[in-house]
């Protein structure tokens, strides 16, 4: 009989604890990361009496935590990928927004600038038109600048976020380490207690939060501890020892942070190994989308400036001077690596805007040669010298190689700052070179009929460009002489030499070219002379206006507008692609979470059913106890 | 498969979120009327729209350029028309003047009117456009092209401009020339009595020969003549064709008339012995010279024969000039017509491009609104289902 009481009491305790577990499950139905706890009820060791075994009730064998390692890992890994895509998508959407306003972009102002250029071509002496052209040039330059400023803000925000995420990663690793330590204490008894179940849930939650920030691999150690690895196998948590990450200026580029792993002995730059989570998304954004966007905008600005400048220099302004640069822009950025030991210096200039790419470059010295490598992998090299000149993809690098040590490296960023310092260089509207420097004339007293083309400039740097060259026809007028050395029809002639005349012949001299045709008479004269005073000449302004149609990039295929259009298209495409990828990954993540939840989540109806079950069992057991009491009373009453 | 309670709620919430996003996008498309608000909405179309907008802007600029070209051509046309009218008046005066019964007063009156007309012609040559730039000066349009100067005793008009012509871009591939330099309008008129004068390169003195003109067409003999200085103050006039002097040992006076064979010229400065100045038959003359000679003829002191010959030549010159102005006006008219059709073509081009932009960018309201209705119905259904499913719980049935 006492046994019966004990058995009943054991049942009561069992069902009490079972109910308490059920109530724990119900209270935690909305707790993030909570795994359902099951009670495992086992029967007590039976007592043997004679031939039979009498049962001794039940006890709670264990409170098992619902857990599936594979499903948990799957959720964690999909979370990493999803976080990366989400962060990347969020950042590219910012780029998208910068370029979204059709009136706020470069395109409308670029068009208005060329409208102003055409107005000067229509009326070259009008100071209103010239001032308008300078004003539009200013507006265009500030528009480039303001868009670049927004890109730059985005760059700074990205850098701040990277620092924040690295801090959060370190904090989370420390928190996980603390859980590892707490687990040691909680598991002192050797069995999994309810407290350690909750600790394990908390640790899984922390691991998920860590996975959101960077991709990790988790390895189980003894006693329920774990170690965490990131990147290429760097340990951030080894059981209870944590190794922090930090941000520091990259050795090749002071404007860009790298992620450093502070290991036991050395500090290594692991930026290129971190590919998942928010950190992976931030790093990828910085390296691909943001850099491409800024370089592309810079390249468009540089190409505009270079082509305008080159054409301006070919012309003559209202003061009778040869034209000068219309825009200025910043020269390529050069950074020496902080690990350099030599004293060599490198400076860069844009020599051919039509072949500029969107890459940045690294120049390194191997002891004998300087080698240049672009982001895309193209290379070139030049032997060392002081100076050594390396011309590559539109850049001209001047290297003063004295004192260079092998391993010295430099980062070159040719287009990054191209649009940030774009400015109009001239201050006087009269300096806009709308005319060509030379004009042609036929003498009014000629007896014959000759037509001379107005002339074009082939080499504005020729020192004799503005010299007056006079051509006189001999008698008979089948040949003529010049007072200067010329090349006619490809054949060179000295001054005074007799040049045979044929219709439509082309004459080159002193950096210009013209052609003549007609029926000359002996003694007829035509001249090519400086166009000083020819203020109504608009030939160079027509050339300037034509730059809008000219293919000036990609080896002569893309116009300025098309190059900018490519930036817009690029940003639009990657944003759209990132959104689509993120949505796809989101479906995968939801599915993984659902699978895990179906295994470990709490279902209220299930708990309600359990509650009814344990409650009824408890009532039945309590009834047994009262039956035992009645039996005992009966026994006592019968022996009174 | 087991469903946890959290899953049910999460599914519902996600569904709402997605639907609301779709509704929000549609709302923006309908309220702004534009379905491409960011490049990511349709990257290829965004790029294309930028290209098209640039093309429209360029075409619209060509229309502006065509206006500018048209204006310039009109001023030219008006000037040439005025010159044509002047030529007709001169013709009347020439015919009038060729009447031998005119007395000195009458012919003197004609001379005065002709001088006034000459000034008018010079003024037309110096006409300015709306900016104050000279129309007929070639490239040097801040410099007055025509001015009257004197060399020796001969006063004549010099052209200070050049042969430059301005072009204007009226379409992507086409530049149109919109003016003619003064040298083309007033000069290079073919004439049988044109003269060329030349100072020999070997001259050592400082003599400058003035433009020669035929003052008496009745005795003018075309040929090459040389004014040869035998001594600083003495010159011969040598007929190269016949190989003999026609004037020998004349006294040179600085800036005096030098007349021979119906030709008048003048030399100023100090020629040295051995200096030679050639006056030869030319091909072209300018209209100012013709008019001046006519005025001189009418001013008096000319014989009937001389007057008759001179006026004959003058009428020929006038005809050449009239033909020139008419040719230029025809050319201008043709160009203006061409501009008109180019303008229409550009207009058509602009319309096509704007339509394409609209097709790419603008929301099809009917389509968007029906989509909106559909998505809204889906959201309503999702919400109703959520409300119903979350109501069922075993706890509802427990006492």
C-alpha cells in the first residue's frame, strides 16, 4: 500500500512537471529561436516480489529539446546568403535613387550645354551666347559634382556600416563565448537540464544573428561547446577564446578600410575572404557597384572635358589667340602602399580619354621592371628608369624609379575623382574659341576662277600655323609656287619650287590643310593666313557642337551621352538583378525556416491537447491517492 | 507536415507585405502617370529613354538653328533686292544720260544722283545684322568691309573683309551656308574694260600705283602698258603689244592723273629710275568702279563719243551685276525652301521620338487600374483568410 501511494505520488510529480513543461512551451510560443521541449516519461524500476515484478510508477527521464542540426545549419546558411543579397540590394537601391530623377541627372544639363554651344555657333560674336555657354558649363560641372557627392556620401555610409557590423560581430562572438562558459556551469551534473536547453536556444539565436552579418562555419566541441570559423578558416571563437576582427586602412589605399583578423601571432587582411552576410554584401557593393558607378561617372566627365579641351585648343578666340582648355579636372589619384620601402614616386595623367576603362590599377616593381595590372587582369610592363614612362589604356604614368625596392607598389585610380573637381577653366567669354585659326583668300584681281576650301587644322601645335602662305600661279597656269615649304597631294615641295596644278588637289602645310580647284590664269594668287579679326567665323564652334555626336569612348563607339546612359543602365540592371535574387533567396529562407519550425516549433493546439492529457492523468492520479486514503481509513476502521 | 503556430502567423504577414508592396508600386505608377520611376524599374528602357531625350533635344536645337539661318538669309535677300532696285534706277539714269541733247546742268544733276546712289550701295554693303555685325564682311564682321579711300588722285572703294562664309548646322548631317562675303557680291564682275595694275617686284622706289580705270571707252585699246620711270621725275608709257612708247618723257607729279589710251590712273610716292608699273587688261572689276566712272562721265567735260562708249560699257556692267544679284537671290530662295522642308522633316522626327519615349515611359492607365483592382481583391482575400484561420484554436473549446 505505501508502494501504491509512492507510485501515485511519482505519477503526480511526473504529470506536474509535464504540465509545467507544457506551460513553458505555451509561454514561449512567440519566443524567437525557441525549440519545443518534450518530456520523456520513463517507468520506474519495478520491485520484484516473489515471482512477479510490481511497477513503481513513472518519472521524467529527460526534458528533451527538439533539435535538428541539419535544419538549424540550413537556416543559418540561407540566412547568410539572404542577408548579403538584402544588404547589397539595399545599397544598390540607393545608387538607383541617386540616378532616378530624370531631371536631376547629368543628361538634361549635358543637352542644355550643347544647346548653348550651338547657340554660339549660330552667332559667334554674341556675348550673350558665349556667357550662356560658360554658365551652362558651370552648371554641368556642378551637376557632375553633386551626383558624385551623393556617391561619396554613400561610400562614407558604407564605411561606417562596415565598422558597425564588425563591432557587432565582435560583440556577438563574445556573447556566444559567454554562453559556452555558462553551459559548462549548467552542465555540471552531466545531464541536460532545462536551463541548458534555454542556453542552447539562446546560443543558436546568437549564431543566427552572427550569420546575418558574416558567413560562418560552426564546429561542435566537447561538452556542448562550439567553435566558429569565418572567411578562409580563421577562428573567431575557439571554445572559450575569442579572436576579434577590426577595421584598418588598407595598405594600398588609405581611403578604403580593410577587415583585419587579429590572430594569435599576426594580423591579416581577410577582406577578400568574407563573402556572406551583411559584411559580405557591404564589401561586394564597395568593390563592384559603388566603384564602377563612381569610376563611370568620372570617366564620362573626363571624356567630356578632354574632348572639349582638345577641340577648343584647335580654334581661335575673339582676341585672336589660339584656344585654351575649357574644363579642368583632377589628375589620376596615386597612392603609395604603406609597406613600400623604396623612395620611388609615380604620377599619372590622362593621355587618351577614348581608351579609358572603368578599372583601377596596381603598379608594382619586381626589381627590374614596373608592371601594371588592372582590376580586369590586363597587364603591361616597362623597364625601370628615372623617369620611366608607361602608357596603358589611356593613362600615361611617369615613374621616377630612383631608389625603388622590389615589392614596392602603388594604387592608381584614374577615373574615381574625375567628376568631383570638374570645373570651367576660362573666365572670359571672349576666350571661347569659336573660329578656326586660319582662313583662305583668293585675290580680287585674279583673272582666273579658283576656289579654295575654307581650310581645316590638322596640327594646332605647329609653330608656323599662323604664317601667311602665298601661292602664285606661273605662266602658263599649269603650275604654281608657294612662299613656304608645303606638301601637295602627298608630295613635299620646297618654297619656290614649281608645283604642278590639278583640280581638287590637297595642300598641307604648317599644321593646316586646304584644297583648290578651278581654272587659274597666270599670276593668280591665293593665300592661307591667320584668321585674327575673323570674329564671325564659327567653324570651330560647329566642331564643338559636333562633339555631342562623336564617339569618344570605348575606342570611338560611345558618345558622352551614351557613356552616361550606360551608367544608368548598369545601376538599373544590378539593382533589378539584386532585387530578383534577394526575392528568390527569401523564398528559400522562408522554406528553410518553415522546415525547421515544423520540426521544433510550438503548436498551440498540440500543447492544448497535451495539457488536457496531462491534466486528466493528474486528476486520475490524484483520485488514486484519495482511493489509497479511503483504503487506509477502511483498514484503520476495521482494527478499532 | 507539422505546422507551428508562429508559422501560420508569419505566412499571413508575409503575404500581406508582398501584396501591399505590389499595391504601392501600382499606386505610384497611376498617380505619377509614369511607370519607370527609377532605372531599376526597367534598365534597358531607362537607357533608351535617355538616348531618345537627347535626340529630341538635338532636333529641337536644329529647329532653332534653322530659324537663325533663315533670319540671316532674309537679311541677305533683302539687301540683294535693294541692290537690284538700285541697278534698275541706274539703268534708267544711264539711258537718260545717253541723250546728247542734255545740257551741262541736266547731266550734272544726273551725276549728283548717281553719287548719292553710290553711297547707298556702299551703305548696303556695310549693312549690319541684329547684333551689329557686318553682313558682307566674311569672317571679319566687326570690321567695316567697304570704305572709300584715295590713292594718288584716284578715289576708290576698298574691301577690308575676307572670303569667309558662315555655315549653320541644320540637321545631323547637313550644314548650310547662310551668307555670301562682300567679295562675292560686289566684286569679280566680268567686264571687257577691267584693268589690272601691278608694281614690279624689282622696283626700288616708293611709288604706289592707284587702281586704274577706263575713263574713255571710245579710245581705249585693250592691251598691256607699262609706265616706265627713266628718271625720278620722268616717265614713259610703253605699249607692250606694239612695242613702242605712246607717251615719252612725261613729267611725274605725285598724285596727279596719268592718262593714256582712255585709261586713267595715278601714282603717289617717289618712284626711282628704272621702276616699272604695269597696267594690263583684266578680267573682273567691281561695281563701285563702274558707277564711279558713270558719275564722272555725267559730271561733264566729256565728248558725245566718249559718253556713248562709256555708257555702253556701264550698261554691260550693270547687266552683269543684275545677273549676279539675281543668281544670289535665287540661290538664297532655294536654300530657304530647303530649310523649310528640313524644318518639317525635323518636326516629324521629333514627334516620332517623343511618341516612342511616351510608349516606353508612360503608364497605361487602363492596364494599371485593372491590375490594381486585381491585387486589391487578392489582398482582401488574404486578409479574410488570415482572420478566419487564426480564429480556430483548441483553447476556444476548452471550458
